């Protein structure tokens, strides 16, 4: 479960679907583990068959940062992170968008 209100979650999913297709998006980190603090960001990982274009990542970051969301959103690309980081994410994650 993600420690975030339903309205914010719906808005996040809407933005993700606007910019992405054919990928899976998972949330991980403190908002999934229940250890989020007041200023904790929401960590998202995009899992696709190939790296996500930097233009797409930047568009997502721009749209999230210019929104009225009460939280910052951090995005990482599964294809560009280490195996150790992948294992850490896999320990505690929640699917936001299924492939």
C-alpha cells in the first residue's frame, strides 16, 4: 500500500499514462514501507524492455514538479540502475501501472 491519498495517486497515474506506454511503474521507498516523513518524496521506478528516453523522464519530472501534488516525485529507470538497487526495490514495492 502507498501512503498517499487517493486523489494524488489518481493524478500521478494519469500523468504516467500520458507519457508512458508498454511499461510497468512501481512505487518503492518510504511511502511504501510506511516510514515516510513529512517531506519524503515518492519514489517510482519505470520498468520497460529498453531504457526510457531522457526526454520522457524530463517531461515527467517537469509535469510532476509543476503540479499541485503535495509531494515530490522521484523517477528512476530500471534499465539504468545497478543490480543491487534493483534487488532493494524488489524487496518492497507496489505496482502502480501494470505492463
